[in-house]
């Protein structure tokens, strides 16, 4: 099977079914997925206008582990929320419960839910010295040292003598020969577990607060979703403050150099040559770990490259430090280029949530949420000890 056909087949298989939902009262509701199996939908449960009409013979599926009342209605409760938010890689029934929640219509139910959400994440107050020390040790173990060097930044395939451009985009041509100093980078994207420590320490807002669709993927080992550029930048700068080390968002050249395993001329981040059979097996092994594999997965789920850096292809968008410009010319011969001094958009790499190449680049409004995510770099020419 050819690689392009395999990608199309995999992504087609990863699409998930839409559902309908109905409220039963201010604190309880029912769920009506269009799937076979399970118990018939109870006749005595009211279906408000929000519910989609059921086709003849449609039935209601039940999910093991979902608390229900005597009418087989799912119950919104603090116990479920607390357990779900603290459970790494939860089982599919958790996503179904969240799916039911964010399709609810009654504002008072949502208000109750968000009150529970904030109270749970703020429990215990700011991290104490012991928790903060443990967190810093966790960050240290998650850093990958990248030896510096020179490489062709941008669409390396567009150079004279190469087989042809990697992409059809104009904004990564002509490639620029640049030098990058040694640095360290997060092995994975920043997780909600990481970001919540920062939010508790600073008294800041918890990501996903009030945004119900994001809740479907808001677990401790999942990459942060729905971050603005400032959210990402501030987190990395906070790391610099609490560690005393020069943390920041990666520059665009640092990000691409790391994704390409030190500037190698490759199309996708991961093993070289890219192992399509391993990718197919990875998708199979991750079934049941996400409501949609092309949307979000626990960090470290995608194939890693030779340096051991994970999720730099096939894992959505990542903010980097640079202002965006359509033109990358004028950087050849530079050391640690930082992009334009001004702009209206920030660079997002590699974009689109699918298998974009590691030379794909886009500009995004920094005030709009982008998901997922981001990772930080340590701008030191030696490894963090």
C-alpha cells in the first residue's frame, strides 16, 4: 500500500460519529447517539428541542462506567468531573460523558459545571516548595539536548540539484542556509498537568475554562489545547523565572532544526526513512485513547525521531516565538535568526492537525486560540544538569 493511500485510509478511519443530546432537567440529561446496540431510548423521558430527531429503530447505547439514574439518564456530578480531570489517558466513556455535557442547552447546568471545574483545579492552592521542586525535576527529565549546526532552513528540496520542492507553498522558499547554536527542547508538548501547575502558582486562568469542546481532551497527559500565543510565551517565561534558566518559546529555526533531527533533509518528523507500517500500528494501538486520533492524543503518542523528540508531525499546531512573514529570504549566513522584528501574526508550525511536512509554516493571529499546543526551549549551549 502506498504511503499517500495509507494516510488517506488512516484519517478516513479516524473520523468519529456526531451525536445528539437532550436535557431532562436542570442537573440531568440524556444522550442519543445514532449507533446500533444498547438499550432502547426510554419512552417516558422528555426530548427537548436540542435533541436531533431519531430515525426509525434507533436505539440508545449504554457505556460501562457511566452513572445513570432509574430512567437510564446520565448524571452530571462533581465526582465524575474530579476523577476525569485527574485521570491520564481515560477510557472512552469519559469522552462520551464530556460529549454529552458540551451539547447541553441549559446555562444553569453549564454554570454549575464550570464552578466545579475551577474549584477542583484550584484545590490545595499554589504549589508548595516540594511540589515545585518535583515539577522542575520533571521538566528537566523532559528536555532533549540538540547539538547546534548549520542547515538549509525552509523547503530544502527547492535547491538546485535537489529532486524537487517538498511543498507547493511559496512562504518557505528559497531555502536559507543558517546556523543554530546548541539548545535543549521539550521532548513533548506542554501538557495540561504542566500548565495547571503554572496556573496555580501564578493565580492565572486555567486553559479550557468555559470552553466546553476542549474538555473532551483535557487530561493531565494531553497537550494543552486552546492556547493563545501569550499563554505559551508566559508559561515558558515563568519556567525561566522558577528555574533560573533561560527558557523561552523556540524560534522558528530552532523548531525546524529539532523537528528535522538536527537539520536532516526529511519530510516528516520521526524515523528515517519514515516507517509507514509502524505508523499504522501506532494508530491501531492508540484506539480508545482519544475521541479522535487526528485531534488529540496523550503526549509522546506519535513516532519520535533519532533525537527522541516526540509529536513534531501529526500532532496539530505549535506556536513558536517569531513574527510571521511570507518571505524568508535574507536569512542565509545568519546565526540564530529570530525572524522579523514586527508583524501582525505569529508563526505556527507545522499546522493543520494532520501530517504536514516539517517545512510547512503558517501565520496565525496571536490573540486567537490555537490547539494544540506548544513546547519550550532552554537557550543554553550545554545540557541542563
